[in-house]
């Protein structure tokens, strides 16, 4: 989830699932359109919203790769040595 701030009296923070975002527009306020058709006006500029989405996705991919690598290492360490590599 990414944290954005609703444009309003208190610039209220909220968490948003980036997978739900269809578009981010500056009209001049930043309007985030969701897959449901809902629109949210936020304090952050479009470049900032896109940066938050990219950072979130990079973090997800990094975690997935780390988990995959750890699983692969456990599989290698747990398997018997091959004839080529007696261990």
C-alpha cells in the first residue's frame, strides 16, 4: 500500500492499493481515478504518486526475488551432492 493525503482541510493521510489505480491526472489538482470509477483528489503531485507506486512495486519484486533465492539455496543445500560436485 502507498500513503497519500486527501486534499482538504486537514490533508488526511490514507493507504491506497496501487493495483486499483487507473489514472493519475493534474487538473490542476491531482486526481487519482480508481478501477471502481471513484476519484480521489490528493495533495501529492502526479510525479510523486507515480514515484510511490514504482517504489512499492520495486519493494514487492525485491521481496519476491529474495524469497525465491532463499528457497533455491535451501533446495541446493538440502539436496545430496552430485557426481560433478561431491561437496
